[in-house]
C-alpha cells in the first residue's frame, strides 16, 4: 500500500511540475542596456556604434560586459546618448520610440528635466543611456 501511495504521489508531483515555454524568437526593435544619472560625457552628443572596434569598447565597460554578446556585433547597432553636464540631479535621457522603415530606423530621443517645484540635489551630473538596436539598418536620431 505504501508503494502505491508513493508512486501516485510521485506521478502527481511530476504532472504538476513547471513546463518551459519557448519564445517566438522575435526581439524588440530596441533594448535599453543601461541608463545612468552619472558617468556620461561632459558634452551633449549622440553616437551610433556599428563597427566591431567600437562595440568592443562597450563590451569592456563594467556595466555592459554581460549585456552584449559576441553575435550582437553582426546583428545589432548601438547608440550612446549623452545629455552633457547638468548642475543638479533629476535629469534623464532615454529613447521615446523607435520606428523601423524599409531603409532605416528612426529613433526619437526624450530628455527629462527635474520638475520646477521639486527639490533636486545640487551636484554636477552627466546622464547617459546606452541602447541596443536589433537591426543593422541605418539609424536616424530625432
């Protein structure tokens, strides 16, 4: 009787186990790899990285080294968005939208400033964002 109970318990346990689901393999058009309030450049600029040497620079960065895989060099482009030097905290730069057309990818950038009535720390910050575009098409930044 104990053996039958044990077998039934085991069957119930196995049948209730978690099953894995496979994703369809479709990646989003863009992924934000990091968005930091400090650590960017002191001037405002946007840079599109699409060559192996440039992307290797990102792979050496401590915050990004586990987020960029070797096969991303052949399938993706990267954008570094620097907001420049700001005199207080609360500033952010990010991607508002990305639209894929037949020939290119149009990326719209959103810059956020601290609200007028909020208390912000008075310190020099350099907000930046690194974005992975899952396409090798030409990128246009707006």
